């Protein structure tokens, strides 16, 4: 199979812009190939390809070699000062940009995943942190969150989704029983879509890799590259280095193995829904 260059996203982060500049200058220099540039820099073609596409951070020492090869008078050294600070400058924003073009989204959450939350749940979570958001902040967040959900329900299918929910998420009444019935009904409807798989991690699974409480999302881009996003109560961390991503993928695969099958998971969700449905009439008695 012929070598195909990856698509570039220069506006995604300084690191991606750094990579796009490598390609731009390669093309200006007699359409120099990655292999030829690698021979000059003493870097492998595969490694340079990952740097050029933004999939890997530029290592120490590469910028000086690029400036010498292209005669760019310190351009890459200056870009490196921005690119080295963070894999992504605004990790939460970068995560959503990556999420918008991902072809596979796989997540584990101790709560109802954001992409499946109904409006009352979104509002309840906004207030749960003890803050007092303004009406404008609430509406802005609500609009953004509901907008993110459109891709999951859209036709034609643009992304495959795999959700692992802790059983805790199904049993804890974070909103009233009527709203919980609605929320769990949405989970059941989503699980019946051809691009969505839902598994429940039961209480009986015991200790697992996410027992500390942080959620995990694995995103796969159209070119096959993958990132991992971990999120706690007041923090988020985006990983794109190969070692960490592979480690988090193994964690996720183990969670899949510990979880119930999609059919058994549907039965657990239905059981939880029935429990809340029984509570609803008592609330009005």
C-alpha cells in the first residue's frame, strides 16, 4: 500500500501548527519527502509523520535541526517554546474539538455520561458543585451540552459510541423519580441504536481500574490515532503520548471484560427504571 500523508489540523494547537509548518516547508523545498527529510535529520519517517500530523510532541533538539535544514532562522525553535508547554493549550476545549471529529468514542463514567444526559440531570449537576451559576451560565452550558449530543443521534452515523456505566449511576437518584425514569429511558433508547453500545459495570465487579472515581474517554480520530481523556470532579487531563494512551486503553478493555453484556446491561437499566417508576406515585401520595 502506498504511503499516504495524514490530514493536518494546524488550528488545533501550537503543536499541530508546528507540524503543519514542517509539511509546508517540505513542499516548498522541491516537494521533499518525509523519508528524505528524515535522512537529513536522522529521524525515522514514521516518527516525523506523527510529529507533522500533531500526533506526537516534537522532541528536544529537533527544532534546531529543522531550522538548519530549512534555513528558517529560528522559526521552529520559537514555535517549540509554545508547543512544549502543553500537549494542548486548553485541554477541555481541545478535547471537544477532537470529540467532534472522532470516529469512535469509548467512555467509562461513574455518573450518567454527558452525551446521554437529559436537561434536568444537566441542571442538577451544574448546581451540585456548590457554586451559584447565573441564569446565563446555565443556559449557555445547557445549550452546549445538548448541542454535543446531536452527533450521537444524527443520521447518517458519523461515530461509534461505547459507554460503560457504573451501576452506581443507575441507582443514585440525582433528580426526582419521574426525571430518573426519563433519563433511564433515554439510555435504553440510545442502547438500541446501531452505533451505540452500553454496558453496565455491576457492583459485583468489586475493585477495578477506575475505582478512584475518575472517568475515562478514549477517542479515535479518522486517521486511527487515539487520545485518552481523564476527568475528575474539578480537573481534566488529556493524554496523547503513546505509552499513556496504550495504558489507558488496556484499562478500558479490562473494564469491558468486567462489565455485563449489552443484553444483561439493558435488563439492569430496565430494572432500575422500574424501581424509580414505582417510587414516582408514592412521591405524589
